C-alpha cells in the first residue's frame, strides 16, 4: 500500500493522508483510516482514498499512529501504518523600533500585534495573556546618543511554559537616541554623570558659557 504523507505537522494544521495506490483495475475499493490517539489528532474525515485531520495539540514525545487499510473485491486487504507527531506552532513577536532625541522621555515601547497568528477553532481564536510581555530598555533620558536594545526579559520563557502548543520567539527592538542639537542641556561625562552646560547672554549680547562640573563626591556643582 503506497501513501502520501503530510511531512512536518504543527499545531493547528489541517492535513491529509492519501492513498496513491493504483485502483483502476480493482472493484469495490474501500479505505479505512484509524488513529490510536484523538487527543492530539482529530477523528479522520474520510472521503474515498483520503482522510483529513486536524492537529489538535502539541504531542511532545508521543508518536501517533494512523492505520490505513485498503480492501477490494477478490483481493487481500492491504494495510500500512503512518507514524506522526504534532509540533508546536512557531510564532515570532517583534518588538518595534523607536527613536527619540536626547533629553526627551523615552517613547512608549510596543510590539507588533501577533493575534492573527494564533490558531482558531470553529471561529474561536486562542488567547494569550500578554501581560507577561513587559518591555524595557537600558536607555534613559540622559543616555548618550546611540542605539539601545528594547527587550522583554523572561517573557519568552514564560509564554513557552504557559502555552506548550506554541513556540514563541521574541525579536528585540532598538531605541535610537539622536542629538537634540541644543547646547542648553545637562551633558554627561565619561562616567555617565550629568555635567551642566548653560549658555547665557550678558547685557552686551556676548555669550557666557557656564560649565557645571561634579565635585569630588560626584555631585554636580
């Protein structure tokens, strides 16, 4: 008995197992499809020489058997068993890149909506508790010009632990801090501590630059 098999199966897949046997010279050909596990794979919907299934859940180390039997008038039955596993569905959560000028507050950190990637059954989509996806960055108001990562610490592990039917991957974003072009601001020295630089204009219209440096205790003067 020759069969076409679905290959890799992931949670939520609708897949088919079909006979490729030449039935043209046989009469009253009948096929049966039987599964030994209906927790991970649905009851087969048989139509002639093929059966359709839904992958209901991640099967882990469990191997599911689908037994296919062909019978025809005057012929010995033919039987073949297909072994399958259901893998978790991979989903990437992409943190969005952001940009700001130096000395501005950080913008709101966000990630792209991924709900449409979740599996739906009979029109009801799986739900995920997104409160565990807490975004953060090492950048702050006084951070030097540059690019800083935006991440979601521990969220990937929590999602994968809580929702075994999926494999979540969180893609880091970037916060780009640009020079604001303003000389009247708190600057930072090599130690990352602010120094005060203020430009004032005297009565004659001349510019006076006041530099506020740190004292020996590291506090700005």
